[in-house]
């Protein structure tokens, strides 16, 4: 119903803000990633929104980017994840971090978000697999089985997909797994 708001920022009370749109003040709940990027009070502001109607309330959630709103909408589709929990997830990690956690099936990243336990994190990973990480693009697939093993070893050691892919680029295509891991770790240590 309400997809976007443009107006002046009237109040900031994390995680809620008040936007004055031509004399009408809208209370909007925003994730902390959006909150930190807000202009000063009195400045013009435009937010993408998601309107939630419940039996006891009508709530407006605002986002600074299309990616945040899309992630929020995917999160609230999951049984047991309401708008407040989805807002907490987006406040605890960026959309890119969430997508990488889903792609890597890394429940430990999600458990760090306040209010997310192990079972909820596993449910999020299962429900969002293929939905959220897919639109951000996946890293290029390794050329051989040995390179795939090297990449998995680097991911298991805590390196990001981007770091692992960069380390693989510097390796010869016919390198063995153990030698490849050693060389990749040396290049990442620089």
C-alpha cells in the first residue's frame, strides 16, 4: 500500500524515526544499517517502505535500499520470523553478509544476531537457500576438484568467498590440494 515515503526527517529514536511528509508525520521502523545513514534532522529523506497491518497495529518499516527491503520481505515469509525479528537480522548484519551466510550455509554468523538461536538460524538457512544469495551473484566456480577442495579449506578456515576466489586465481590449475592450500594461505597472509 505505502511503497515509498519522501519528506523531512523530524525525529530519530532508534530504531524508529518520524518523517514529515507535507504536514503528516509517519512513524517508521528502520534497521540500524539504514538508521546510521540517515541525514541530519530537518533534511529531506526518501525511504522505501513495507506496510504491515495486524489486528492490533499498522506498522511502517523503512529501508535505505531495494536490497534491504527485498531481504526483509523474504525474511518475514518464513514461519516464526516476524517484522521485528527481520529488522533485528538486518540490524545485526548487512544484506551482503546475510546472503554470504546463506550461500555458505554458515549458521554461526546468524547466531551472533541477538534473538536468533541455533534452530532459528538453521531454519533461516534452509528457507532462504537459493532465494537471497542468488541475486547477488555467486563466486566463479573452481576449475578443478583440487581447486574446489582448496576453496572449501579456505572457507572452513574463516576466509570469505571473495578472499578464497582471489587466492585461487594466483594458483596454477594443476596444483595439488595440500600444496595449493599452503600457497593460498601464503598469498592471503600478504
